[in-house]
């Protein structure tokens, strides 16, 4: 991934929170994920990417943060089902918005959502995985971007 | 008469695979503008609901399981060509918006959106 492509996701994430929340998010400095980094939180959504790029975009966040975000939309039901649904929507929206810059051949899947289960998420080992910290209202979540051009990944960001 | 007044007796179908978004749209516009509102979580269910209560207006997501929103636009307009369809999608490339309009949708609203943005799009939908 290029620096410019990472910036697309940084800007997209910032715009997302600015639009839906009363308080904007602070976007931390992106870093390369190391195997020992534990970044998966209570709810995670995975968007598969195909087309001119291949890989995955993940969004992972703690329960309390997702509950507060759901409430920002006027929702009173902050059950786990609603939180899981909304994490999928966040990942879907940020990924879809990236097409403004990455083009219509940046093809996104419907989200796969996991509750907890960090062991179920496997990051590809042959491509750089960038973690973009997303700090909001005292909570820390992460957008994780793992993309390469054209050729398929060896693990394809699999969920087991 | 205002657009808000014109829609009073109309029926609305909200199609989105996110329950949170369906309920948010319903809160934002449903009760104020429309006499009956139903929702569907994918394109297949959307067509079933469409047949069941023949809405005048549809808000349509694009990326959904079972049947995508653009195919659903085709199917709905084949059934009832005067249906007003507002596509609400995260897909931000211009080509997707153009494709939606080409297929017969009358408006395109990019996610994420505020209640004011949705209200503006719906008003334009009726005025145009």
C-alpha cells in the first residue's frame, strides 16, 4: 500500500465520525502490525476486497464505544446484536467511501462480523497490515487495512 | 404544497442490510412524511415487501446479501416504473452514482449521512 492509499482510509474514518457523532474522532499515527500486537476488540467487522486490490479492511471496537455510537443515531437498543450490526456498517461505509479515490474496481464484500474471538481472525502473512488507531470519547478502536495489488494473498484475511 | 405535505399519504420501503441504519432512517423520516413504512434487509426480501404493499418511495442500499441494490432497482422499476427510488450507499465513486441514476433511481445519497442530508435528498426527490 502507498502512503496516499493509507491516507484515503484515515480521511474516510475521520469523515465518518465527524458526520455521525457529536464529537469527532482523533486518528492516531498508523503503524505496521506485528504478530504479537493484540488489537482485536469486542466487535470486529471484516470487509473482503477484490478487484485491482486484494485483501481485507477490518474495523474493531470495544462494546461500550459501539453502544455509544449506536446511541448517537438515536437508537435505544444497544444490544450485542445491534452493536455487531453497526460495526459491520462502519466497516462497510469506510471501505465503500474509499472508492472515491481507489475507483469502482475497489470491490467490497458484505461485512462478516465477529464478537470477540480474536483467535478467529488471521492476518495475511505476505502483505503489510496497517493499523489506524481511532480514538473517540475516551475509547480506542482500530481500522486495520491489509491490501495488495491484484495477486491473491496467501491467507486472504481468512476467518475460521 | 410542500414536498412534506405531498408525501403524507405515501408509503415507504426502507432497504438496507443494517438494522441500525434501517431503524435510523425510519426515525429520521418515516413517521413524519409517510403513512406506512416497511423495511427489508436484502434485495430478495425487498421485492417480497414491494409486492406486498406497493410502496411509492424506496430507499435502497447497494451492497447487500442475496440480491444487490442496483439489481433490485431494476426489478422494482420493471414492476412499477413510477416508483421513486433514493439510493443510499457508501460506494463513493461517481460511476456507481451514475449507474444508479441510469437504471432509474431518482436520487443518490452517500453514507454516512445526517438527518438533514436525508431530508434534503427526499425533498429534491419529490420536487424533481
